């Protein structure tokens, strides 16, 4: 698939078929994503790929924690309040997503249910949890973002759907315990992936983008 097409086709998919992606295909996309650039080539991403029982058990634990009202304890603050145009874009994305799912704005129980689907990887058969070393900050987080997009485009080119999820970083203590990782591995986001289930209502959501001139200023 041409790169332009992969960029245009990639979108966040929030409902998956149970079929697993063949292991050699998974290894191939992660191998390709190793080519992502990073500051001083330090390659700060630490990626843990989960499938099968490991993924299922972790999803259950996170959903149970959320249902029990255990407060999230993300390594990086998730307590964002957007204002102005950023708030408008956030609301528009929520309107598209919840609209596709037929959930009213003030239907708190169903919105909570929809949000909790994040913690179960939207039913995906695989997920990657992306960590970086505790000493790293914003600059290295940039590298992780570039890595994530490289990975998702490599997946798109092979017909594999994905969704980047900050929500997967809400319970890092549970996740580190599950994976046997030390606290020095800080979790920043996860990406669920697999084959899209076209029958899931959430997958009908489409979000737009700002006009070019609202984001890019050309100088000469
Ligand atoms: C770093 C990052 C974190 C995200 N976190 C979530 C999330 O927790 N849950 C979710 O459903 N979507 C999440 N998204 C997906 C965004 O909502 C989505 O990328 C945006 O609305 C644009 O839509 P598109 O990906 O379909 O083009 C995240 C995306 C990124 C890049």
C-alpha cells in the first residue's frame, strides 16, 4: 500500500474480530517500527505486546478496578481540561463517537460503559503497552509518539486496525505487576490492534481535521 494511502486510511478502530494476527506479521510490523527516528537515536520505547491469556487477564483486572471505583494512578497526568478550539475539537470527536454508538450526551451510565471498553482493549486480540524509562520526559515522549504512528501505519498497510489509547495508561501499577516490571518503567499509552469488526457501532465514527491554515503557517 502506498504510504499516502496508509496515512489516509488509518483511523482509530474500537471493535475487533477475535481472529489473531499471525505472529510473523506482528513481528514484521514491530521490526519495521524499529526504524522510527528518535532524538540522538536513543530509541526510548519499551514495548510490551500482549495476546491470548495474558491480554485477557489484564483486561479483566483493569475493568474490575474501574468498576470497583479504584482511582486511576497514571504515571503521566491525564487530568487535562481543554479550552477554546481544543475543547471544540474534543467535543466534536466525542459527539462523533457517542453519536455513532447512539449514546446521548447526558447518559452517564452508557458513557461510562463505552469508556470502560478501553480497558478491555475494545475486544482486540492484541495490544502493545508502550513504556519509557523513568528518567525520561517530554522530549523522549515525542519519540514514543513517532514510534506509535510508524507502528500504526505499518499495521494499516497490512490491513491491521489499531487504536492508540491513553486510557490504557490509567492503571500502571496493575499493569507493571501483571508484566513483572519495575516502577522505573513508566507507561505512557497503549495501542489495541487486530482485525476490525465492521459490525461494531463505534467503528462508524469518523472525525475530521482542522483546515491546513489553522495548523500550519508557511513563511518565506
Ligand atoms: C496518544 C493518543 C491517545 C489516545 N487515547 C485514546 C483513548 O484513550 N481512547 C480512545 O478511544 N481513543 C484514543 N485516541 C484516539 C483519538 O481519539 C483519535 O486518534 C482521534 O480522535 C482522531 O481520530 P482517528 O484516529 O480515527 O483519525 C488516542 C489517540 C492518541 C494519538
